[in-house]
C-alpha cells in the first residue's frame, strides 16, 4: 500500500509541475497595472440592454407574489395550524409563523415529522418571498448599457441529435 501511495503522489506532483510549466508568463503593461482586476471590483465590459431592468424587476415581483400566494393559500387551507394567520402577512409573516411552529392543541396525532416538514416549508416560503424582493430591487438598480448601444440581433441555428429510450431523432436549436 505504501508503494502505491508513493507512486500515486509522484504522478500527481509530476502532473502539477507539468501544468505549471505549461503556463506562459503574463507580461504586465502599464495599462494593465492600473486597471482593477475582477477581484478588486472591476466593472463588466458589457452591460445588459435597458429593457433588462424592467424584465428583472417584473420577474422579481412575480416571484415574490407567487411565494406570498402559496403562503396565503396554505393559511386558508390549514387555518388551525400554529402560525397560520401570520402567513397572511407578506414577507415577515413566514418568519413570525416559524417562531410559532409546534403541534396544534386540538390534534392528538401530531408527530415531530409533520412539525419539521411544516417548519421547512414555511422557511422555504420566507426565503422565496425575500428572494423575489431582492430580485425586484436588483431590477430597479440594475446598471444597463446606454440607449442606442444595443447589439444587433443575430440568429444562429444548429442541428442536434435527440436520443430517447424509444428512438432517435433530429432537432434544431438556436438563439435569436
């Protein structure tokens, strides 16, 4: 076993050294030295078009509304569950209801599993509502390219082989 470890370690070290030698050294110019790197907070060279701002904001609002709708529906489906009325409050309701998890006083067959599942679902709903609001805020403050600098639309298509358990086919995929 020791011989295998030594041989394996030698191979790994040799491969690492070979990949390190394969890298070409980067010569830094004056312009490169003053430009911030990605880790220093450099801005991207390309911004999305101005139409992206509304799309991201609308998607965030729809996402927050969908998660709130799920919480609201659950509060009316299970009105006797602890914290059910708190779920009717947008955004903070799930977090308040999470603090009130437990067995209903009138349910004799309450198990720990049902309490844990309910707590997980409430937490996921709260995260979904917060995520929707964060996406809405991102859409409102999204930096975009100046108007008139939008890229020209280009379409590209290519054939794709589609395989399934019951046959093979040919499809077409692309961007436009």
